[in-house]
C-alpha cells in the first residue's frame, strides 16, 4: 500500500495537495504531514480533508484524485505560508 502525505504549503488556489512518497513533487520533510498507508488516494484525501478544508490529489502521483482542470506547475505553491 502506498504511503500518503499532505503538503503543509498552500497552493495559490488555496488547496493542500496529497502526494505519495514516490512522487517527483514530494514535499520536503518540514513541508509535509504523514497521512498514512491507504489502498486508494480517495482514502488519503478524506483524511487530509479532516486536517485542511481544501485538499486535492497531486496530478503526477494521485491523478485519480486530482480534481483541477489545469495541469499544475511547481511554482503554484505559496511558500510564504509554510509552517
């Protein structure tokens, strides 16, 4: 089962993105919150939704749970709000 994380950084559209541990856009340790092992990205998204109000699956590693119409770019993160 894949291990899922949610990015603590808020994207410019207000979302926190869910990633697997193998994603090429996997956030660095201080910018990620471990969600756990899940059979599907939907399960991980549900848990992330209990932490943050707006969540989305990463286009690259959680495409089945990615709900945006645009292909994201790495620079769409608002790094000023990182904690």
